């Protein structure tokens, strides 16, 4: 007699399929019942364990990669601040003077209003980058890497307000003033530039 490896039913030696469940008897062993449900259950448990370990390892690798990228970014931003910030600081005041004395008067002309808007809008990124780098340096110096990371997770711009608070708590009022002025110039220029460009498109 052949015993079905799936359900354990006895079948004639000549049978090729189980008369009870219809499964193939090609792998059936005479006189031996295979406890299929237990085997499947054991295999499923082992599979679940390996899937859990695999998921944990993937999360660990992603977390390690994220930490590496954050520290690499901080290292790169520090280098960038040392090299680029002195240049930006020298550019900011001349740029503001040019915008006030040359670009904005050009905006009075309908033909040049769009061009003036674009120049003012681009200038907002110079102010913004300067504010970000100063805020980054001040936050890193007074509060450390943790708060820089927190600032980066606040839409990437959190280091600027953090720099204002850190500078104020440590009596660096010139830094606080400069950061506030730069933030106002950033968003003010951006809104003004967008408005001028929009008016130019509408022929206002």
C-alpha cells in the first residue's frame, strides 16, 4: 500500500493519485506517512525568522548609510562654509546696493520688469545661502552636531533659526542681527522677484 504524503490516506500500490485528496503519489513512500502540515509549518517558521533577520539587516544598512550621508554632508558643509562664506559675505552688500539702486529702478519699465524680477529672485538665493551657512556654523559651534542634524530635518533650513537662538543665548548679537536681516532679504527678494516676473507676464 502507498500512503499519501499529503493527507496520509492509504492507496493501492498501483495508484498514481490519492483517492482521498487527489494529490500525486509519485513521491509517496510505502508504509511511511509524512506529516505534511508540521513540515510546512516548520518551513514557514524558519522562513519568517530569516525574513525578519533580513528586514532588520536592511534597516540597519539603510540607517548606517543615512548616518554616513548626514556626517558627510556636515563635513562638506563645514568645508564649504570655510571656503565660500567669506566670498558670499563680501558679495551680499554690493548685491543689495545694485538691486536697490539699479535693478529696482529698471523694474519701472514694462520691458525690463521681467528681467529685474529674475535678477532679484536669483539674488534671494545668495542671501539665503549666506544665512544658511552662517546659521550652520553658529549652530555647530555652540550646540554641536545633534542640533545641526535636527535643523537639517526641518526642511533643511532649520539651522538658520537655530543659529539665531544659539547666537542670542551666547551673546552674539551681531550674528543674530545679520541672520535676521539675511532671512528677511531672502524671502523679501524672492517674493518681490516673483511678483515682478508675474506682472511682466501679465503686461502690468
